[in-house]
C-alpha cells in the first residue's frame, strides 16, 4: 500500500440544537467490516502512541475529543494528518507504519479495526517493517 491510499473520510453529521450526532457503518463509511473498537485517553503530554504497522488489519482513526496528529509512513514517504473533529475519520490501510503524537489535553482517540486483536499481525520494529515493504516490490 502507498500513502495515497490513506485518506480522511467525512462521516455523517446530523446537526441538532440539542447536540450533533455522527454515526459509522461497516462497508458504508469504512471499507471494511468493523471487528474491534478501542480508544486511548489520558495520554500524558509529549507522549506518542502507535509506532507500529499491521500486516493485514485496516483502521479508521477518529479524534472523539480534542486533537492529535497521525504520522503515516509507507516505507517510502511520510504524511502527517491532524485530527480534531469527531466527524472526520482517517482511513489507514494495512502495511502502513503509524505514530500518533501531539495529543491535546483531554483528547480521546477512537480506532475502528477490521480484525480482532492478533499480536502476530504487528510489525513493532521499523527495520523489519521496511524489509517486508521492500520484499513486496
């Protein structure tokens, strides 16, 4: 996968004076069936999350509250996305190294995943990730 496959997805936003509503549907708003949802919160200032890639898993990353940056790396180029609206999701395909940083105070990062947790799906070493990317060429 190349960095061009990563993109911001506009999610539905239903405005109402009582409060807005956004929803996400498998295979409609995201190009995969959602098998897992998790979120990070109370991230200390200056901390990074992520710093790994997945062999098969795809994700949609949403800033539910506050803001943070997602740096994506396909082994050739990098791109930084700033997420700060709960109606924008960042689609991250498989074989994409990701690092999440620049968390604002009180931010909540929600991730929708295409697969159940499987430690064998992770690249946690950047050099091993690069070797795998180069072997696919």
